[in-house]
């Protein structure tokens, strides 16, 4: 496992590296965008696995925790504020490998899909 996946946060350059490593089968993680649907539709990081809007957090949080508690999950949003809040909730509820994408999509220089 990449040492980057052992950190509490990754920056945009590190996330790009991790996505390339995941494509090559070297690491495994789930990339979750916690922005709203309209933000996601406007542009999202290529490689996002799930869209889980924070406005609907109460409706998806428990099922997500149950399914992904033992997985490595990287949360991303626009600036890392919402993803940081989501990360903290999951860390406090036993998801030991919850990682925040520091800087968010506004600092991401990799491929963006629309």
C-alpha cells in the first residue's frame, strides 16, 4: 500500500499519483465527492467513484459507514471544507482510513470530467 494512503489528508498532486497507481492496480481506495449534484455536473475529478452530497448526509451516512468502514476512502469537495467535516464524522465513528483531499477540486490539476 502506498504510504500516501496512510496519511489523514492528501494534496492534489498526491491524489493524482494515487489515481494513477489505482489505475495500474497498485493501490485500492474509494474516491467520494461530497459536493452537490449541480457542482459535480459542472466538473469533477476523473476517477470519482461516488457522489454523496453533504446536503443529504443524514440519509446516506450510516449505510456508507456500514459498507466502507474497513476500506480506504478519500473524500473530496470544492475546497476541502465539506470533505474535511465528513472525514471527521467518519473518523469519530470508526472509519480509520478516511482521508481528506486537502485543497479540493479548485487546486486539482489533473483530468476533470464534465
